[in-house]
């Protein structure tokens, strides 16, 4: 019963997601943040990185 309900909910959510028409344009691409220059700490527990915006 739970499996059938889960599958039904998944199908309904997928149907709504298919109808949503989200566009990705050039301005969205320009506003993305870029991650770069990763540096791992000596003990290997942490990573430091820079975030930049191409504007």
C-alpha cells in the first residue's frame, strides 16, 4: 500500500514538474557564481575555495 502511494505521488510530482516551463537564459548564466582554487587543509578535513561572480 505504501509503495503504491509513493509511486502515485511520484507520478503526480513528475507531471507537475514537466508542466513547469523554467527557462535558463544568458543573464542567468552571467549571474552564476564560479567556484575555484580549492585548497585542502594539511589534515585533509577541510577545503577552502574562492567564489567569484563573472560580472
